[in-house]
C-alpha cells in the first residue's frame, strides 16, 4: 500500500506503524496484509484521507476479522469442530481443532509438542475433498512412516511416494499381465525436501494442499533451492500447513522464512518484520520479545501450539541428567596447536582478510567438537554399556563418524544399529525395525543415531525410555527433538536423558550456550514460562569457546593490540 499524507500526519503514521522506517518521509510504502489493513482503517477514522483500492482494503479487513473471531472461538471452546473427520481410528479433540483451523484459515503453523499427533491432524484435513490431491513434504527418512500412518487412519486414500528426483507420470499403469491396472492420480503424494526441487513445477498445477513436515528445514530462506521450490508450490495451493514442534533452531528471525511460505505476507516484508520484531544483523535476527511475538502469532491464527499438559495427555516425567565423564586428553592434544591458532585469531582485535574470523570460528567449532567427541567416546561407551547390561534399550546420539566407529567397536557385542546421515532410507527403516524388535538374535538394544537424522521419527517410545547424548549440538531445538523421539505420546515409562559431559574441550561452553538458545526458542512457542535474563542468543559464544580453550591449555590470549 502507498500512503501519501501531510507532514504532521506522517509523524503520527510512523508512530502507529512500527513497520515503517523512521527515516521515511513519504510516500510511505507498507505491505497490504490483513493486519495492516485493519490498523489503517483505524488510522483513517482519525485522519481521513483518500484511499485508492478501498474495495481491496475492505476485503482484507473482512478476512482479518473473520479469522480472528474464528481462532478465538476455537481456542476457547465456544465452537466445536464439525467438519467431516471420519477416520478408521478416531482422532482426538485437539487434533480436530488443528484440522478445523487449517481448513477455515487455509494456512497454519502447527507447533504442538513432540508426539501429540501432528500427523493425525494433517490426515484429518485430507478428509475434506478440497484438500485433495495433497502433497506431504518431509525428511528423507520419513516417507514410509507417513504412508503407514495414512494407511492406518485413512486406508481409503491412495498414496504415492516419489521415488526419483526427476518427474515421471504419476498416473501410469501399475502391475503386469492380468494384474495390470490403470492408476489414477494419487490422493496424497509424499516427497522429501531434496526431491522437491525437481518436482515443484510439475506438481504445482495439480496439488490443492501442502503439508510441510519438520518445516524448520525452510528456516534458511530463499537462498536455497528447496525453499524456492516450496515457495513456488505455496503460491499455487489453497491450503498450507507447517508442522514442527521446533520451528526454529537458533534465531527467532528464522520464523519469518518459515511463515513466509506457510502464509505469505503475514509478517509484512522482511524490512517491516525486522523493524517491528527483531534486533541484530539480518543474518542473525533475534526476536526482541519472544513472549509477545509468540502471543501475536497465536492471536492472529498463524501458529497453534499446545503442550501435553494442555491437552490432558501428560507424559511420564522427563529427567535430564548431566553425567561427568573422563576424556582422553591425547585426542585434544592432537588438535591443540591448530585450535590455539584459530582461537587467537578469533580473539584478536582485527582481521587481515574479510571473513577470516568467521571461517576461523567454524573451523574451531568443527575441530574442537570432533576432538572432544573422540576424547570422551570410550568413556561414553562404557557408560552406555552399564545401561545396556541392566536390560535397557538405549538410543545413543552423536555427530562424528569417528565417534560412531569407537562406539560400534566397544559395544559390538550388543550388535548396534546405525541411523545416521550416511544410511539410505531403506537402511534406516531396517535399523529402526531391529531396534523395535524383541528378537534376541536379529534385533538390537542399541540404536546409534545422528543428532540431526531423526527429526519426525516415531515409534521408538514403544520400546525405549532412555537416551544418551554422546555428543552435543549447538542448537537446543535439535536436543529437544532427540529427546522427543522417546518422550512423546505413547510413552508409558519415565524418560531419562543422560548428558555425558567432559570437563575439557568444547563441552563446558556448549552446555552453557545451549541454555541461552533454549530461551530464544521457548519464549516464542511457550508463552507461560518465566525467563530470568534477556532473551537472545549469545553472539559471543565462539569467543567464549576460544577463551575457554586457551585457558584449558594454559595459553595466554592475544594482547589487546594484536591483529590491529
């Protein structure tokens, strides 16, 4: 929208619309979102002006008001879901509410707690013919899980998993000889994010709804091909649903990219979002007030977030236990010189080449994390052995292949299964099935998983209630997902999450930084928690890591003038 007004009105306009730049002197440009239209109508009552496109403005207003009333009524139980949600197994009331919100508002970020059944809420929406054909976009290891859930709750729907990255005819005949049958277009197409790039243009004319599972995959924005592909599809479908209990990994500003696909324009353009809600550089936008932002998203019907307690299905208690373990300092000694050089560069006052400190930070993190993981891997293995020998099934998380190798060797008598970034989807399914099996010969009690390879995985909670974080991740959202693989609906036992932490290497600083990042995430999705300090990710965490490493090795930091 373009607004031209007198100077004194312009001053008041910029006070009302925080999205506008303070340096704007007119004409003023603001996105034509429903929220802006509502605020503009109020402003026009105080300062009457000529409005071009008044009909469009009124349409935006009606959409905004109807959506706001509906969301408020649904969330306060003043109306009950009445849409046709007939499933082979009944959905829960809160799952029906989520489906109703999507079908009436056409777009929603569903951020329910891990394990509350976001998949079932999605399948409910498929009962409305307007959503079919539907597209489910998910992680590489999850298509078969999605297909199994659809067959379980809606066996009458036809499904197809995209098998290759280049398009092929989805209606071609199936079978041979007498069994050869003409295949109609599937009701639900399931594809992973990597294949989406090759299929987006082909599917766009046919798809009526799109569910983006683990939608935090889109947090990095339009710089990636998968994001642009998802955005292209979103522009061509009527219903858009994002699914993730952890919609951001590190920075609140990532919400903008996720929601721009789910409900384009809802947060204004990127500049408006930055001015109104965030602080920091554009690559590391931090939400200034996560609790207020989370409330705004819910009030506008942009995000629906329920906890296990809120829906009356409290899980058994979760206990997080930090466990001190020894570390083989020789592994850290091997990288001591190179890490010390990187640490001194990070702490120096200037840089000779642009970006060298950023590169040094990444290299220090990678080298020190790997060395720390290797240094404590034998001791982590012995700790896990104690759990296994007590008769427990254990999920052990790591990141570096060198650590996997040590664990596999030291725990080989338990015949562990691997579920990491290296295994194919078929191999991952086999590993999961071995872990869930009670077969003492072909099954296993130990599943070794990559920290970032199990998003969305379901079923482990039926056999396991113990996880061990053998290596740490900088992101608390990743840690939460890992624990959520077993601490979810269907778990009947108290869950124990063990954190073996070494006193040296990267562990002490990472454990501290994770707490800071967790506040940035939970302040948005959980409005009721009370936070004790400013809600922002510590921008100096790599400096702290560099300082801690030099202190551990007894190396003096660079002088204040060094590097200038």
